[in-house]
């Protein structure tokens, strides 16, 4: 039964949750601002993205950016510098708003008019596991057509929903072997 690996790594296996690998790949498909938020240029780019309209400001506030408009203006003008806590809020709000804004476009790219996207499943690393405990897991590929729940959960940054979508929508078509891909080394796909 999948999602029952309560002691993952007990015998030396290495890997990450499959949905985490998929979320990393989705992040890689989105063009985020490359300059770190700790540098002025990166901070200003995120600030501009989150304050370019009233709708963007409302989305930033809903995403957890809890500073006044006056403070945002002082940051933009260079009259004040945000604290580490405020920088963390700015980064978290930017990521959430950006994911929400690109989710619909990303979903279209992944679905490809019903053709779906070819996904590569790189199994967990069992090189440190003693032979009697090694599970037979191999590299697999699968054409995934149903991305709705995964992309929605990714946009909302909801780990539980991504985990459920991983099992119900992404790996379910692997047949009875789908539980073996709860943990993987990597997931590969491009859209």
C-alpha cells in the first residue's frame, strides 16, 4: 500500500517524496526572478511584481505580505530596508502569487491539447541497502494527461494535496507498481 513508508531510509534507501520532485520540476518550468531577494535588485524586482497594480497588491496581501503601502514605497525608493522577516514574507508572497499567475498557462503546456506530457520516474537509490531488503524498482516512463489537481495544489503550495494528486493522478497509471514510486531520486519532464 502506498504512503505507508513510515520508516523510509531505515535500510539505507535514499530519495525524496515523488510529489516534491514533481514540484521542483514545475518550479523549474516557471521563470522566477533569478536574483536573490537579499540583493537590492532582486528585492526591487519582487516588489515591482507584487505592487504593479491594485490586484497584484491584493494578491500579495492575501499571500502574507503584511506591510503598509507607505513601507513598500520607502523600500522602493531606498529610504528604508526590509528586515529579514519582511524579506522572507516578500519572497513567500512572490512565489505564491507567481505560481498562481502562471498555473493556468502551465496546465495548458502540460496537457498539450490532450496529448499529455511524458514523465520519467527515476527510482530511489538503493545502493546502500543490503541485498535481502532491496526492492525491485526500475526507471519508468509514462505519458501523464491529468495534471489539474497537481498544478492546482502546486499553485496553492499544498503538500497534502500534491501528495494525493501524485498517487491518484500521476502514478496510478503505473499499475500495481505505483507504490514503489512514493520516493524517487528524480522526476523528469519538460513542457
